[in-house]
C-alpha cells in the first residue's frame, strides 16, 4: 500500500488499526507488516496483531493500549514516538534490544549488525521526516487552500521549536515529484539540527507530537468508495483519505478502490 499526499487508514481483520502516513509505503502479509518508507501509526492492536518489520528490526506493542508512531528515513534507521503503552524492539532472532515507553522517543540505527539507540536526538530525526510529509501534503493546496494553511501552521510550530533552524518557508520550495517521500535538500538535516545548541529538545518533541496529530486528525468515512467497480463485483480494499481541516469539515473521499474481478469465462 502506498499513500500519496494524505494519510490512509489500514484496518486488518483481526482488529488492529493503523494510519499510513503521508507519502509512506507499507507491505501487509499474513503475519507481518513491513514499513518501507515514511511513517506508520499504531492506533489499536490485539493479541493477534502482526509483527511490525522496520529497518531490519521487529517492533511489537506490549499490550492492546499501545499507541505509537514509527518513522523510517533510511533503510537502516528508524525513529519511534510512543504516545501510550510500550513498544518492544527486537532482532529477527527474538533477542530484545530495548523498550520505548509512553512519552519517550528513540532513533535506532541498524548498521553492520551493530544497533545504536539515540534518545536525545530522536525528535530531530522525526522533525526531518515531518517536514517532508508537510511538503508532500502541501501539493494539494491549489485544490484545497485549507490544506496549505494547515501545513503552513504545522511547519511554523516546527520552526518555532527549532529556534528557526527549520525554515518556515520550506513549503514554498516545492515537493517531491513522485507519490512517496525521498531524500532531498531541505536546507537542514537531523544531524545539523541535533548538533545545534540553540533549540529546546523538549519543545521540539512537543512540536513533533503536535505535527503528527495535525497530519492525521480528521474524520473517516466511506464517501465515494466503491465507485469504479462494476455492479455485483466485490470490493477487496478501499484506500480512504481525508482532508485535515481548519475551522470546518471537509468530506473524506476515496482515491483508489480494488475490485475483485471474476476470472474470464472459459467454455
């Protein structure tokens, strides 16, 4: 599943629910979910929730109340922000690496069989990803100015929390030309941001949580879904998107619907 300029709600039959972030890519299997790019938010989980595979590591909610956002910026680096509950990180062989608790953030690098955990600079890594997501979302501002205003306000909160190291004008520099996020010049990097002593770490952590909420808030519905399937053809999956709104309600709409076409008739 690939999301474009807006998030996608993913709900599995066993009851777990996820939010695939702006410009993100996930693969869903029978017993696992792999995050290949962007972000994935764990909304609800169950005892049968598939294991989350990210950057060569396994992430498992400690209980059904766990809510967390996982980001992957490079194939070997992931960042986690846990809102409630706990998230267990382990190697593919089952060896536990660490536990990220409610209110904590952590960046993990899995390079050359060596795993390093950085808790202090995780907010900077997350902010870098969120700026790309905001740029991606802002491409829709011509279709809906509300989205442009919302993205600008969220970027402003990151700029203020970083003491201006994140430019508030980045949304005017254009966005990616593909549906998913990629590495490009943002005018800053997570490393340069983390190396600066002019920003408040706690303020940036708070701002990234606010931005995540702003990127994903709204209401969900089935409006428009199913259009395109011939009468009597079952709908297999629906990708439901919504517009984050400022002072108003914008109806959700369906971008893409998969139809279960019957096999060709053979006499």
